[in-house]
């Protein structure tokens, strides 16, 4: 029997726990603001923001799931909630009947415009305010490399479905 791989050293463990804690605290604060100001979850905000930022305000459902790193079924549920509120529409893709296109509505754009200033202020206050000197450049470089490394493996939403031959 081979020895298990070594654990993380103290420095790695400290960095990992700090990253997880900062991520959780930031997401909690942002989620709290989005719920109070727009009755949106963080994931719903991400969906709307990605759509507002996309060409023509629409994306394929699978591309949206990959972008927000969310399961297909979870995204379908969240999209249903947003559609009931009149913030998005869903329709078969004109290019591929197996794909679903999600489009932001004028109401969805207006809601993003309403919550965005408070969202930006919360992120600025919690994440960027304590930074000094070249911290932002360093953090952006490190996280960019880590993101590219992690994105080299397709996200769960992009992996083929077991027992199915159709794409969403």
C-alpha cells in the first residue's frame, strides 16, 4: 500500500482558509445586499449581469451555466424563477433546436441598473478598500492564473450528461 499524498503545509493551509473565508464573507455580504435591494440571490444576479453584458443580451443556457459555474438543473430552476418575474425569457435557439437561449428583458436590465451601484459599493468597501500599493495587480494576476488552471478542466455543467446524447 502506498503512502497517501502529503497534506498542505502551514502556509498553504493558511492561504486556503483565508481564501475560503474571504470568499464566503464577501458572497454573504453581497447576497445580503442583493436580496434586500432587488430580491435577488447572488446566482440570479450573476445570470442577469452576464446577460446584460453579453451581445444582444442573450446566451445559450449551457454557456450561462459554465459562466456562473452552476449545474444545468440549478440554472434551469433559477432561470424559471427569473422568468416568472419577467426578468428573462427562454426560447429554443434558432440555430440549434436542442439549445435554449436566455434573453434579459427590459425589466431585468432595469433591476440590474437598480442594484448595481450598491453592489459595486459593497465590493469596493469589503474587497478593495483594505488593499495597498500593488495588491490589486498581484491579486488579479494570481487569481487569473489559478482560474485559467481550474478552467482547463471543463466545469461540471460542460461535462457530457450520463446516458444522454442531447445538449442543452
